[in-house]
């Protein structure tokens, strides 16, 4: 009997990001009769990194136990001059050698690298071991590129067998950003299970400081705290909404992303508006379904995104949605059919759309039902897993020994 195809997924670290949730969904939905799957983090679990540690616990709770290369993150104070770039190069080679040893021992048919830091390591190890490699990316130009990406990003993209992304908008960006040789770019939308909870909503409200009064409507944005996620715009829009709908609470749930100070800046602006009792900025490390259960209207004010998992979760739960029409969002949702879409940074339009849903529950219910239908058709874990399985199987069966990979293997 032919053994299952072995897939080794590699990611730098775990956090509450879209790709980490996508990878967890893949791990739980992959056909175990046809595929054997392992997940490898480059950085080890560390309880001092709260978000990473919490996500590791979610993986373990789902029955997924990641392995690790046990390479510690670089010191935060390092710069980008020649000396520091040389040090980054040495660290990269050390990671590649450690991953190569894992590959030589387990013999996966495919290295499945996720995001730029793991792409640098995974593609080089794949080339050295003559192992086909897929790379999952969400932008041609990362918002926070890792060291050496500016020098080697195009090399990595040219060496990968397939680049995978989650929306047609991002596929076009990646293709435009490629140099020769151009690799295939496959669109596979994220597949996310509906967030579950067993906790009483009143308990969650109490923990997050939200009154139990059923007349109070909760408008929530779930996502990492980052400049491009639009939380500052949402705070300004909330000021307009609360002036006419004071029986409303805004809930901004997330963890620091590219700017550890953003949450404090958000709270400072909220205090300036005099709305400290109406806008909550909180982290929540428990099941995100606890939070979704108390959200009446979902808002996603991002200025840059692909196909955000938070929107998929809202669609899965049939939430009324107001979102910015950026990236792959218009591929997911249609204005006035399954959501209300507005332009990014237009706080007036954002406030108007939110007030429209507050004043028209029937419209919100209709939009939520339509969004849920879209979720069932395209964004369930099984739909994503079957598409990725076809990609993996094709890579294993097709001839693929390109000259530059063979040459790299001989030099290793």
C-alpha cells in the first residue's frame, strides 16, 4: 500500500494571525488517508510571548502538536546595516541547515512554507534537498519584511514551485511584483470553522467591562492592532455613531501587531473623545467565539488586507457586516447584498453604514444570511483543504527537477 504523501508545513512562529488560523484549519481538515502532515515552527513556544503562547494552546486543544527548530528570535535592537545583515545571513543559514536535517530525517514530499520568514528558510532547504516547495504569501511587498527579504525575496519567489495566496487581488499584486522566473500563483481562499464557545455571554461581557443591559448593542472589530487595520479610523467613526446612538458599545479586540504602542494611542484618542466608557480596547486569549457571541454588528475598518479571517468568522456566524472595500474583501462580500462596504479612511461613510444597521435590524439579518451562504459555499475548511490537496498531489506526481534546483542540491 502506498504511504500517505508527507507535508511539512513551516512557519516562523504562531500568533493570532490569518495564516496561523489557516494552517490550523488545514491541519484539522486534511485527508489523513492520503496525507501525513506535520507543522514545524522556527521559534520555540515561549510563555513570555503571550500571543504566541496562547495560539500554541489553541493548536494543542485542537489535537495539533507543532514541532520546532528551536531557533530564538533575533534581538529587537538589531539594525539593517552591513554588519547586522551579515549576522542575519548567518542565522538564516543556521535555520536552513537545521530544517535540512529535519527533511533528511522525515523525508517529506513537500515543504509547505508560510509567510516570508519561513519562505526564506523553507525554499532554500527545499532546493538543497530537492524537495518541492510551496510558499503561502499575502502580499508582493510585506508590511514588515524580515531581514534579507529585500535582497532575497525575489530569489525565494523564483525558486518556489507554487506560490499560494487567498484572493485574486493579492494574486495580481504578487504576479506584478515577480521577476524572472515567474512561478505559478494559486488562489485558495482561507477556510475557517465557525468560532465556538461554551461560555455564558454574560460572563464574557463582565470580563470585558460591557454592561449586561440587552438594550446595548455591541459593534466589534476583531483583528491585530496595527496601523493598517484601521482601528484609529474606527475610533473616529465611533465618536459620530455614539453621538446619535449612545446605547452602543464599541469593542476592539486584538493583540499588538506591527506597533506595540498602538493600543495605548487608541486609548489616548478614546480619552480625548471622552468615550472611555463606550469604547473598549482589549486582548482576549480565550476562544474568540466567546467574543463573537456578544458582538451584534461586525466592523472591519482595515486599509490593507487580503481575505481577512475575521470577516470569514463573521460570515460563518451570519453577523451583519460593515467592511472596507480593500484587497480581496469585494471578492468575499457584495455591497447591499451580503454586507455594507465603504472606502478605507472614510470615517463618515463608516459611521453612516454602522448607524444604518443599528437602525434597521431587518437589513442586518438579511445581509448576515447572505454572507453565511457565501461562507458555506467557499470558506469552509474542507473547501480549502481539498483545493490544497489537489495542489500537493499534483506537485508530487509531476516532473519538476529544474536545473537551478539540481545545481543547488549538488553544492549543498
